[in-house]
C-alpha cells in the first residue's frame, strides 16, 4: 500500500511541474495538485479500511467451529432425537 501512496504523491508533484512548464497559471496548477493529493488521501483511507476489514474477517473465519451450542468433549450430542428407553 505504501508504494501506491508514493506513486500518488509523485504523480501529484509531476502534474504540478508539467502544468507550470506548459504555461498554466500557478493557481490552476496548485489547485489541480491539491485535488490529486485529496484523491490520493481518500484512496489511501479506503485501502486501509479494506485491509482492516479483510484482516478482521480472516481472523473470524480462522477460529474453530464448535457446532450449534459450542459444546465439545465426549458428552457432547451430535444433534437429532435421542431414543427414549422405557
């Protein structure tokens, strides 16, 4: 993820330089660069959120499944009806 953010920062700076070299007004160049920085920051936040969600879901699914009522051991029933003895 850090490499993506670095590329975003680099491209924002590159856009600023290219716009200034091509004769655009400094106000437009800086405004465009600030907009790209904002988009990069939003994408970074979304990527972090996605990574956290993935990590949380992976941890939840990795836990052992104990069955419907969570009982384990020799005395645990496996469901179904139990025969009654008279």
